[in-house]
């Protein structure tokens, strides 16, 4: 994950947010969950600078979109108690795979926060599409 590509990934999320009518924060992390870049739209929510990197980190740590973790992290779920600290278990985080799927290696993640869950997911998926077509 290099800075140039991470910035392009962020830009795709921001463009999708404009189409969605959402004000977001977006973060891209590398394979170790370390922040590569972060951008925040003017007027976006206060929690975005915490939640967007958290979603990106969580997607890398678990190798799956954060939307998939929501049900698992609920009371009685297999991952109950996971949410907190750096783990954010609701939609908006997507892992970025080396070989376009779970058979490959996670090379980074993108996290989006500030819109509805559906908007955050749409923005994160738009960002991930830049990674997949690089």
C-alpha cells in the first residue's frame, strides 16, 4: 500500500459520498493496520476521525468487511465483546486483498464513517473498487 494509491482510494470514497449526499471521513490503512492516509469532508461528524480508521483496522484484523461483524458482535454472538478500543463492528470497513479474494493476503483496508451505514458501505466499496482495478 503506497501513499499515491491510498489517496486514490480515498478520493473514490469522497466522490461516492458526494453522490450519496453524505459527509464522511475516510481512512486507508496498510496490512498491519497502520494509517496511510485520512481525509475528512468539511462538516462531517465529530466521531469520523475515530470510527473511520477503526473500521479500516478492524477489516484488516479480521479479513472481512465490518458489516459482516455486526451480527457476530451482538450479545450472544460468536464475537460478543469484540467492539471497543480499535474494533468497530458495523458497516463501512472493507479489507483490500492482494489476490482479489479471501484466498489471497490482506494488503490494507479502507474505513468510512459519517453517513448512514448503507452510505458508509457504498463509499467503502467504491474505494475498494479502485484498489481492485489498480
